[in-house]
């Protein structure tokens, strides 16, 4: 079997990330976040400038193009960059990523690519174990009173839905159970607005200086708004700002 080039590995990995993240959010959101993270990591991995991502071309195979000059880069450095990108995208998606995010990336990238990355010192299986641990730790951090089962909020789940009908007049999708009983009425306009608002990160004004309830400098407030807008966790903020934990605290 011939040794895969950097460009071939990166093409497969980026496609796998696009497909896997897009299934959990949307294709537009997936390609946008991949592009943003790649641009951020250029500071550490300058060869990522060889990768061009064009969201406007997402219907074509050329949404992600890679300059063959990247094949001259040390393969171990490209593998390190891949690990960083996968890790940060997982953190950005957080609860939406789920436990099988890495598994899907591996399936979509293909066995040969994953084995080559492992030879270069990056084991996605270990990364998956780490993320499973983080997921379990986060779950344990939720207070017992906050834990919910699959039905506690809605009173039903998808298995209980026997049929559904769209009402053009009310613009609602009505869900019916097996006995014909109405389970729920979903207001599609509100759902779509909320979904687009989340993906476009429009909800930036959800807190103010007053709601923070503390004496805070205006510049610090601006930083908090940026962190909230990007839905950024603490570790990612430390990484992107290039400062130690205590300074961010």
C-alpha cells in the first residue's frame, strides 16, 4: 500500500469533519466553523494556509481545496494539526457532538487514513476515550434534580409518534400518537428561528452588565460577550487567547 500524502490525508479528514459536524448542525454551520478554526490555528501551524475553504461552494466537491505544496510539510506536524482541529471542533459542538463523534469521523475518513495518522503519533481512539471521560464528568456535574429522562419534558419521544400533519393555517406541525391523540403542536416558524439564531450566533444580548451582578471593567465585559457569542468553553478561550488559566480567571 502506498504511503498517503499530506494533501490526501487532510482532504479525507476535512471531508469527514464536514460530513460529521454537518449531520449534527447544518452543512453551512459545519463548513463555517471548520474554516474559522483552521484560520485560528494558522498561528501555530502556518502550513494550514495551503487549505482554502469556501462556504459558497458547499454544493461542490471543491468546498475544501488543498494546495499540493502541503505535501512538503513534515507529516507529523500535519497530524498534530489534525488532532487540534478535531479536538476544538468537538469542544465547539459540545453536547451536540455526542459520544460517537470520533467514531463517525473515523468511518467517514476511512481505515487507511486513520491508520496513517496513528503511525504519525495521533491516535483518535485515545482522543475518543478522553472525550467520553469529559462527557461523563459533565453528566455527573448536573445536579440530580436537573437530570431528565427522555420523556420528562415533552411527555413523549419519537417512538410514541404514530403520524403527523402540517396545518398551513396555523403553520404548526401536529403530532399524533397511536390512538390518534394529539401529542404536540410544533410551531415551525419559532423552531426554525431558534435554530437559525443558534447557528448564526445572533443571541448576543442575553446578558448585560446589570445581569452579571458584579463590578466589571468594560473591556472584560466585551470579552465576556465575545466568549458567549462563540459559545466558547474555558479551555478553548485559554488556547485562543494564549494566556494561562489564572489570567483568564
